């Protein structure tokens, strides 16, 4: 009996990329640019004020979604886009395993 992940279109607040409903684990894959990765985020020069507000709002929304899900009894795992690289597969697998095992 394996662990089944449901894909994105499940009715879970914040639209996680992967949902493990029996374990109440929600996994988000956050893009480095859109979610402000400390290693890879860039700051566009054109329309700088717009992008500053937009990216700050994205981060605030991420915090809010995680907070609401945790208050509802979910475990939330956020994975950076760069963590999906093949060279980081073992580290990511360990992170996922730890989240799923609780």
C-alpha cells in the first residue's frame, strides 16, 4: 500500500502542487523568481516599483496560505524550483520523505 499524491486540482486552500490527503501534507513548488528565492531571485529594472509590490504580495500570500493550512492541521512543504534539479534529487527525496513521515 503506497502513498498516493493527488495533483493540483484538488479542493485544498492555496492550490498546492501536490496533495497527500490521507497524510494531510500539501506540497508547493515555488518558482525562484515569482516567490523570491534567496539564492536565485532577480529584481527587474524595468517597472521596478510594480515588480517590488508584485513579488512582495506573492511572498505575503505564500505565508498566509501556509499559516491557514497549518492551522487546519496540514503539514506544508515548500520546495524551491532549483531543488528539482537532478543533482539535488537525493536531498529533495529526503526532504519529501521527512515531510510525509511527519
